[in-house]
C-alpha cells in the first residue's frame, strides 16, 4: 500500500464521540440500561443536507421490542421505532415518513444489525443477523429539502419519554457514514456541574469547595492497566487541582508540584507530596499518568515538550477509585482557571473524557 493511498484512507475514517447522559451499564463497548434520562448523545454531528449520502449502522439487541428506539433526537433524519408487533416503524418528517412500517418481524433477544441509507433520491433500510448478509426492510423514493446539524441521540427519542431502547447497543459494531467519511462511534463521560462555577467558552473558574466539576469515574480506572489525565490550566495559585471523594486517591497541588496517591483510601501509601516543591508556570498543560509500573506527573508550555515534576516507581494500582473532582479536594480548591477544551482522560489508551458536559 502506498503512503498516499494510506493517507487518503485515513482521511475517510473518523470518530464520533457520544456523551453518556445519565448512567448506563457498559461492557466492552456494549451499552444497556437505556431510559428517558439514560442514553448516548452526539452533540456535534457534522451537518448534512439533501445533497449528501448518509448511512447509519447500529448493532443492537432488544429485550422488549415495543417502543424500543435505536436513534432519535431533533429530527435526526431517521427515527427507527419498533412497534407492538415487532416491526420497525420509520419516522422522518424531512423524508415524508410518519410511521411507515418495515416488512421484517424482529425477535426478542436476537442480535441484529440495522442499516439505513439516504442517497439523495431514495431511502432504504436493511436488517441483518450477522452484519454481512442484509435483508431489505423498507424502501422509498424521496425528494427532500433539509439540513440537519442538531443533537443526535442513540437509544432514545427525546420527543417521547416512553421511547427508548429496551436492550443493548454495541458501539464497536455501529457507525455513521456521511458521504465517503465513515465515523466509528465511541462513548465518553461528561462532567456534572456542582454548585455554580463560572464556565465561559469551555473555561471553568470561580471554583470553591461547593462549586466544581464531578466525573463519575467509579469502577473505571481501578481495572485499568494504564491511564492518562491531561488538564490545561491558567494561573497557578493555591489549592488542589484535582481530587476524589470518599477514598481521596488522587490529588495534585500546582503550587508545590506535589502528587498524592493512595491505593487504600486511608493513607498515602503510593505517594505523598512527591514533586519539585515549586509552583508550576502559568498557562500550561498538566498531565498525570500511570504506565503500569510508574506514576508520572509532568507539565508542558506547548503541549509538545514535557517536563516531569513527579515520578513514582510503583506497580500498585488504585483500586478504590470513586468520583473524580476537577478543581477541588476535600476543603481545598483551585484558585485559577481550567480550559476544558484541552482537557481529557484516557483509560487503556482509549479516550474516556474529552471535556464535554454530561
């Protein structure tokens, strides 16, 4: 394969990040526990119009067919809805679909792939039990005028509180394709605002012990072989940059470059104020990572070159990790700003948090 061809292929594959709304159960990319308030949301889907080819593929299983919805949102072009006789009903105002029914009858607890294709002049939907062999479910010639750039929801239809997926969806085997670009789907958690910190264009400030951001990290980092947290912050000041509740396992002070780590929640058995003892420079990136044998804290002024402030040799994993708090720890809080646009967390080299609100 030539380098040019490889680069062209790379350009045609991307990732759409779906933020977890509420609380869902995940097992290696398979999500369940959907409800009116627990679902996946894609807030930044690329704009597509009647002149674009759009393809949706979802791998799913239904424990109860009736009122199970694969995707929805603010008229997301297509809302596949499974009716009371196990057939897919199609709703898409832009295409003139208001409950058109497919020809196939689905079976409870059967693993299916669903594919819907709009190709500027026609709409076709298919069903498969192996993701390879497809059976046509519905077909319609259309002449539509529309432009969609709203919120796209997976496992939910915001227009009705009773319409959500009663079953599971495998994001590893699902994707959205717009023209020639295929977007694989990956879920990330979002932050919850506690109190009233100031958030402007993705930059949070005005942090206190009761005004901060909370991430539901329970059960995630404890089983990881590697993890990495990166934060972009402004002025260095007093207070802790991040911490956790209950077990108090990760905290960092930018004014002393001190890293604190605990695997038991009762003592700093891994690290206690390990660092350079001096303040970090203003307007820099801070990265804390566990490599499997080391905990490393480091900073950068350009997000390219990194300087280590703390290095702790230990293969002891943090096993009691609860919620992560950005901007505070116990009775101490960070008196500065954090740019959420350039903040992320990776677990086993997979993006888990990308600065979005839940």
